[in-house]
C-alpha cells in the first residue's frame, strides 16, 4: 500500500493502533460481562 501511495506508514500505524484498541476493548467487555444463563445457551441456533 505504501509503494502504491495508497497509505503512508503513519496512516497504517494509526489503523493498527485503532484495531488493537478495538480488540482490547472487546476483550475487556467480554471478560467483565456476566456469563449468559444456561437456559438461553441454545437459542438462536439455526441448522439447515
């Protein structure tokens, strides 16, 4: 991408930083969320 001037190294670094932050935020949300009730464990599962 940098060779074709589609993005600079700084832009790619900023994207990488944002992606890592989003992943870290999602992981923290999952770790801090309560476990779902087992009674709903098999809801919304579709099989063809």
